[in-house]
C-alpha cells in the first residue's frame, strides 16, 4: 500500500520538472504573465527575445515555454516567407499567402492570453528533441 501513494507523489514532481508541458497549469499564472505570453506570439521577434534574456522569466516556466515556442514559430514563419517569396516570383501567387502565417500566430497568442499551455504540432516536438525546450 505504501507503493501506490509514493508512485502518485512522484508523478507530479516529474511533470513540474519539465518546463512548459504541465508546470503552467499547476501554479497560478498572473494576468501580466498571460499578457506577456500572448504578446510573445503577436510580436515574437521583440517580446520573445526580451523574455528569454530576462532573469525573471527563468523563474516562470509558463513564460519561458511560451517565449521559446513563439520564437521557434517566428523562425518557421520567416523561413516560410523566404521560400514563398522565391516561389511567388516563379508563379503568380496571391499576396494572401504572405498574410497566412498571421492566423496561427494570433490563434496561439489568444490561447496564451487565456493562460493555456499547449504544444504546437511538429514544432514543439522538434524543439524538445533538440533540447531547446
């Protein structure tokens, strides 16, 4: 009977040690943290870098997770835009494709404003495999 309580006690500690996957939901997240996390998706090049350099962000896994994810998403969007600019010169593509990456950035920004911790498909897995998160 002692094994069962010990096993259930170890699981929350293992979740807390991995930043971003469950630590944002176990501790209360302040409104300013939610706002900064949401803004990191809407203005990723500036806010994410400031958050990652900040000493205070290292103490807040919710902010650190969203800052890393939004910066990774910004890099993917930049690569997408560069590839699209080469392809659009070869083919006549509409300018709407250049605005397309704004949709997921706004969506993830809204989720972060709500205080949710989530994984961006493929990107978060890639970042965890390379130990960037």
